[in-house]
């Protein structure tokens, strides 16, 4: 099969259903930010986006920008994707990252140089999926921010 034939058969990127309570998370990458909900009642940061705080069930929250750097707490290399959209990108890494404010996020990890390792510094880049959806992707092996 040629690359052209494969591209024609590649399905679209899997998309979230956008709701009032998750739209700002997916839009924030357009401005180069990770924005997460912070509960107005218990003040805990909420990841991933939800309609209610998972800690105290409050529906009240505000959006706050998060650090664009952190360290790898754990990671895995994906050799077979659940969704065929990702087949051309195999193998790739996914990681649990400790942002520098202690918030933990899960996401794709791009190894800019060499294989990633637990404890590695990561920065963040954003992948535009469509007009409303930008996904943060962690990058290891890059130069740490000063
Ligand atoms: Zn809460």
C-alpha cells in the first residue's frame, strides 16, 4: 500500500464532545496555555475537565493557567493504538507528568532527543486538531526553561 492510499483511508482524529465545562481546556492551546478548572469551594485543581469537582461535588469553578513544564512521573511506549488514526505515529509515548505546581496530567509525550526517562524535565507544545481543539503534548529531551 502506498502512502497516498493509506492517507486516504486514515480516519479523523478522535474528538471530544465539547461542553461548557471542557471547551476552555481544549481552546487554551490556541493561546499557548494549559488551563484547568480550580474548584471555587475546595480550591483543588481538577484534571481532567469535569462538570463537577471530583473532590467536593461543587459545580462552581474558575479556569487557571498551569505551568508549561514538569517532570515525568511515569511513561509508556505505545506499540499498538486503539484507534487506527494513530497507526502512522507508532510507536509513541504517553506519560503521567507532574507539572511544577504539583498538578498531575496525562498525555502524549514527544521525545525530542533520546528515549525519555522517569524524572526527565518536560516542556509543553500544542497540537491543533481543528478550530476549537488544541491538545497539549509534553516534550522530553528539550532545553529546560530558565
Ligand atoms: Zn471542590
